[in-house]
C-alpha cells in the first residue's frame, strides 16, 4: 500500500481528483494518510474531512519565523513518514531538509509544459497569463519529482492542451485542470503505486 500525504493551499480540485481515483479504483493500492494545508480556510481541508482523511493546517503565519515553521513542517512530515508526498497546488517552498529526507519521494503538479513557464514566480494564474501573453498555441501540465530547485526535478508525465483563440487566463486554467492536471496526477500516483514509475526516475510520455 502506497501511503501518501497531499499538500495543498486552496480549493483542492487536484486532491479531489486523487480521492475520486482511489474511490473508483483508477488509483490502486494507495491510501491518503493526511492532507496538509498552509491555509486554515482552504476548502481542501473540508474535502479531506468529508472523506475521513486527517486534515492538518500548518501556516507560516503561526510561527515566529520561517526557520521555526520549516522545523515544524519537517517534524510533522517525519512523523507521518509517507511513502510519497504529493504537492497539489501547494504555494509554500519545501524546506531543503524535507527534500533531502524524502529524496525522490516528492512529486508536484505544475500547470504548464515544463520547461515553459515554470520556475520562480510562475504559479497559479501567473502561468496562464504568461502563456497567453506569449501567444502559445499549446500548453498543458507536468508532473515532476521535486528537487532543490523550482520546477527543476525530473519529469514524470506531461499532457498537452490546445489553447483556444479567445482563451482568458481563468478559462485556460480551468481547461488545463480538467483536460490535463486531473488526468496525469492520478495516473502518476497509480503508476508509482504499481511500480511502473520508480522513485526518482523520469519518463517521457
């Protein structure tokens, strides 16, 4: 059984895709141990509670400095000791110690085709605003392993999405979530659980 912890900052639509995948058996041999959010008002926490999953809030605002928060975050994750950490719209920098402690066991979903529109400053709607400003015809999403950089870890899966002529950042965000993110994140988790994707390996799709 692959034990996972999902980290999310907002509504948790990718979390819901994972929950649905486990419940409909498109994700097999997997259990969500806990959901962690930095935002006490994140609807993702309510989604977790509705499905009997432990819901935890760890906010940097509740600590005297980032070092204290990082220490508490690492301690909590160490106590949970999941097989895999899934960053599903988590807008907090992962402490270097956690990357080291869980080397090759942290994955992230990013709303573009890496290496396009990724790295420092590219998150949420900012990714889609940049893509539309550049005039791209194809965008998409990427699941990748997390290393010490920002969106620099090995790519696991990618899925392309056509950008419409009258797309807005909001409509493109929704399209990419529905057509790419909610597809490849559950798929990646299932293939890791099945041993088809080995920890720390990349794969071209």
